């Protein structure tokens, strides 16, 4: 018999760790090749880890809610014949070796004045501890960092951002008592809320809802949100879609919704106004080379997530429709991969799905703008003709543009959403698809 090491696979360039949320197989269970063994969660999506071999699960090396680094062995599976095999490909193995080397070097540098993190009130991952040692960040400073990870955990990005922004770096050998940084008071254990009336139901937020709540509050605290609204006549688009949707579905095997049409117009407008296709990093503005459109989509539990259409400006309408349907379908089925939510440069959300006329969406950091699509409604409108004006029934909707007033002025924010409206109103009703 051989022992197979099931390791946490690489899940994207920006994903270094994941939390185990559920074991689907217990010790002693038989596992088939490609069968899911456990469920994991990153800060963006939940996913499953399958086995590459058939065998018997003989050991679980981590428990539920444990944090695991990419490349770490999480379970042992007993298989037929052969020698010890590994789920990690050469690229992942090289990455793990590099990380271990970095850890050893950091340990060597800190031997002269070791820092003891055992008294910390927070859970600290090995990677965060190593960075803290390398940068001379004390236990007191770590306690003052507001973590964005699960239950306030300090992540790699949190400590790197802290190191980047702090004005003075204390020496590693300095005693904790000499640090002038304010020390946060110990976090008291939160007691479960009690219903006064006795008839209320108290439900704890799930992991994803806690993450969403944290992201929304952080975005409002970070960006100066301003909104611009514009009404758009989409009668030509409605007529064109009604005429072509059945033939499109029969030919492409895909439903033709309004979303890809709107996404196409947004991508064109971003090319016209590259000042909206940026992100903010401290005092620096980063102009994005690619136009990667995020689209808000529903998860199986009803929460929202933002998968990303990469290089959206290079897609024709058929390609855009396939991308929208693929990401939306996999989001509803809970099959998104971590990379599917990375790299967005601008986001679109369709509040009209729920009947809302318009909304004021919160910016998806570190982007600087988000567009809300309102419901399409039949409205009386003034129609201008050479013979004079008259009242007619038109299909209209509102576009709501939220943008970061720190770096986007009203002229740019308003001009951008106006350009999106112009592309939609100029839609060719005789267009081929």
C-alpha cells in the first residue's frame, strides 16, 4: 500500500491560504479519483478540494476552521502500490520551497533578538509572524492592526500595508514597553445576544456575510462616494433583443439577456475614459492596462459575489454573452474559482433584476467606480420629429454611477455615465449577432 499526500492546491496568483470549512470525507471513508474530500474558503469564494487518486482516507491533518497555506499537506490517503506521491505540481512545490527558504532566512535574521508572539491576543499565521519579525513589528503593534481576515485576523496584506504606511520603524531589539504606538485593549469575548421578548430568532452571520459586511464598511470609510444618475431610452435594444433572442439561443445554445449589451457599452466607455479604469493605492493612482469588468452575481445562499470578465473590451457580443452566462451560472452553482473574482477594474450591478428603478451601489475596492442598472420600464416620453413633438411610449431605464470623489471629479464621473447612455441609445436595431 502507498500513502498519498493530499495538499492544498494552488488557487490563483493572489491566493496563499484558505480556511477549511467542512470535511466531506471522514477517516476510514473510501474515496474515488476526482471525488471532493473537503470544502475550503478563501476571502472571496468557497470551493472543494478533490482527490487525484482512489483510496482510503487514513488521516486528517487539519480540522474545521483551521487556516492552511497553499502546498501544505491536509490529508493522507492510502492507495494501491507505488511509492509516496504528491498532489502538488512542480510549480507549487517550487513555490513552497521558496516560502520555506524565506522563512528560514527570516528566522536567522531574528535570532539575535527573537520576538515572542505567544502572548498575542490574535491568531497569527506563520507567514504574518515571519513578516513581523523581518520588519521589526512588535506584538503591541500587531495588536493595534485592524485585521480584514476572518474574525479580525491579520492577513498578509494587512501587515504589508501597515509596514508600508507606518512613519517610523522601531528596532527589533527594542523592548515592548518602549513602543510608543497605542495598544488596543484586549478584545472581550462577545456574548451571544439575548432576545428581550423571547420570540425573536437570533441568527449568526455566515462567513461570507461577515466578509461582505467588512468589505462594505471598509469601502465607505475609504472612498468619498458620489453618485450621478442618467435616464436612458433603450427602446431599440428591447426591440432588437425580442427579434433575435430565440435565434441566438438556438444557434449559440446561450440565452441572450440585456446584461452583455450593457457590459459592451460600459467597456467601450472605459476605453473612451481611461480615468475611470484605475485603482488607488495610498497616495498613488494605478492606471489599469486591461479592462476587466466585474459583474455582481448571486451565490447559492443568496449572498452576492463579483466574478470578473477579463479583457471585456476585446469580446464581441457573442463572446460577452457566453462570459456573462458562464460566470453567472457558476456563481449560482457555487462553482466559481478564486481566480474568477480577481483583477476587476470596474464593476456593474443589475439592481433592476429586483424591480429597483435605480440605486446607490458601494464601490468595490480598490476600484473607483461602479454602475447600477435600473429596471427597464415603459414610460410616456416626448418624441421629436420634423413634423413636431408628440407623446409616445418608450422603454426607459436609469443608470446610477457611484464613483470615488478622491480621484474622480464630477465632470469625469458624469461624462462617463453619459457616454454609456449614448452608446445604448445609439444601438443599431438592424445589427447582426
